[in-house]
C-alpha cells in the first residue's frame, strides 16, 4: 500500500542572513522526533533560502530607470519595486494595473518576479523586499550536500514558491529549485492498464509535491517554512529543476 | 505539529457504469484498515467518476460537423474525437498540430476538454473515449452525501484530473469538483508574521491537495484511483469548486 506523510517542521526559527539551514532543519527534525532516511524529501519555502542568502533588495539603494518609472505608472506600483522586478527579469509577459507577470531570469513565469513583501521585517525609512535566490537549483544542491555530510543520508530537496496560474484563481506551490531527483517523470514507454501506450507522458512530480508542501506551510498557525515528506518514491537523478520550465517557443500561452 | 498522511487505497476494482463508488471506497478503506473520520478528504480520479456515470463517447455514434472536420485537419486528430471535444467545450482557446486547448463547458481551460483514451477498455471496431462528468461538483456532493448516509461521517471530496499548465512542462493534478469545503482559502484580513496585512490573499487549497493526490495515484504500481487524506484542516463550506476558475474577463492568459 502506497502511503506518504508530510510533516510541517515545528519550532523553526526566524531566518537571518548567513544562517545554516541544514543545521536548523536537523534541529527542527529533532524537535519533531524525526530522523532522516534515504529518499526523504525536504521542501523549503523560497523565503527562508532567500533570507539565508541575504537576497534583500533595499528601496533606498535603487535608482529606477526610465523604463521602470514608466511601467510603475502603468501598473500602479512603487518605481523602486518595479526596478527590482525588472532587474530580476528577462521580459515582461503581461501587465495591467496592479499586476505584472514576467519571465524571471531563471526562466519561471511569475508575478512580480517572485519578489515578496510579506513575512519580512522591514524598516519604514528604507523598505526592503526579498528576491528569489540567485540560483535556486544550486541552493537546493548545496543543502542536499550539507545534509549528506552531516547525516550520511541522501535526501531530495525542493525549494517551493507560491505562484499564480493562468486560468485558475488562487496560488499553488511550484518547485523553483530541486536537487537529487527527476522533477519531471517520463512515462514514455509505459503502458496503461489495458496495455496500450500512455498518451500523457510527463508528470511534474516536483510541482505536485511543492503544492502539497505549500498546503502544509499554509496550514501551520505559525511560520512553518520546511516540510518533511516520507514515502514519496522519487527517481534519483543528478539534475535540477530546469526541465519543468516550458521553452518559450513551445508555449502557447506566452 | 501539523502532519498529513495520504494513502492510495489498495485493491480498488475496475469501475463499470452504474457502480456504487461509495461502497467501493468503503471496501477499499477497509482493506487499508482505515476507517473514516470527520474532516478526512477523499480524492477521486475523474476517470472512475466518469466511468461510474457511463460518460463514454463512442466514435461510431459521432457524426463530425464541418467545424470538427476542419479543426481535425488543423490539429491532426480523428474528426470524431474532435467533434466530441467541441461538443464538450464552450470555445477553442489555443490550437496547433497535436494540441487543442479549450474552455470546457464547466469552465476549466483544459487540453482536449479532458477527454482521455488511456486506461479505458475499448473495442477497435468502435473506439470509445471517456468524457468528464456532466457536473463534477454534483458528483462530489452526491458522494459526500452517500458516505454520510453509510458512515455518519462528514468527509470532504475532491475529484481531480491531470492537467497541462501554461509555462510549465508536465501535468499536475487539479480539482475539477469538490464538496464540503472551501476550495479557495481567503487570507484577506490575515496579518503576516510581522503584523502587516498579507498581500497574497487566496490559496487554491483544493488544487494543492489534488496535486498531492495525483502524485500518489501516479506512484501506485497498479491503478489507485482513490486517495485518502488525513490531517488536512479544511474550512467546511457548502460550495463546490467554481471559485477556482478565473473569470475570462480577469484572465490575462486567455
């Protein structure tokens, strides 16, 4: 029988720049009386990875370009925030008052380039926002390696973010970084229950687990930025999350 | 500590038209030595709901319209299948060879109107495909009521389907029918950890759980079309899943 358990790790501290996420996670796992096993998955909220990596953008350090000033008027946002969004992006995909959807420099299509103002301490005289990690696959891989060093266990890592979607209301978790497993499972060559070849060939397993973990993070009364998953049978692979991103030329909705 | 367990129900039979899904689910739960508790969630693959409701479309019964014939050439599909897709749809959103994305009559934007050929027994002389339920919220509500009658327990129901997404490769589960709970949790009025109002206000919890359950269904070696979830703290509500669908006028990607 196939079973999977998700645990939102308790007592997770507020993360500060330079913090050792591997050590924090092991401490929280200990508080949950969980010890890691090979094949466990750890899902981290993007926010704590960005905080540990000091990916803050400070309004007072930003000089908005003419392009940012113009877009800021169009979408009714602070030109300094717009400058940060543009500097994190390859191109603007859609805009309207209150909303800008961009292609992030790492390839995800994402509102506001994933820049966030909630759950961040900020100074009213010099507001700050949190940018996505510089390279979230590299962050995930580094954490996987740190945990292997500390525990001898091979775990899989997902960095998730809440994202808006086309056609659907509400946000859902998506994987913006992974380490250790195949994020897109390929069913090519599989047969269905009646021995006919499967038509749908790829399942975004990393996004499905990111969504499940986002649900758990949202369920915790206090901040629970790390979710432990046991029982997900993932395919080990030495790759990150890039295969989840649809090439622009193959995307009917760009 | 917040914890959630998903179980892919074992020994689920092949579903035939007229089958009693509530009775089948209770039997599978029994095989898993699980008994239902108030607040448990049952996620059903759309396929078994459609099969029980005899939502087959038979190619030999279809007379393709001129519109279907023309589109069939454009997208390189059987005109009888295209006729079925169009008859299940409000409009074609995007098309290219091999792909047609439509607005289903129930409002979801979905490839091929959710019509599927895999895991369906079919006769080569009269191929058949499986359409979505006539009203998947009504199907979910009916199942919730049947289970309440049989067990006295109030459970929440999700009917899920695997769907392609804009911008991302691979399919992920989405909720096409729900019963008993608020599928879109509203955080308006909530404050963040620093007592500032939350900016992102709506979370598509039904889609997040549908994605988690789809992952479990895909993980089971044999067909596992029902997943039991314990530990999801959902908000009880007397509504279906329509709030998950973004109005066309508010959708930047239609």
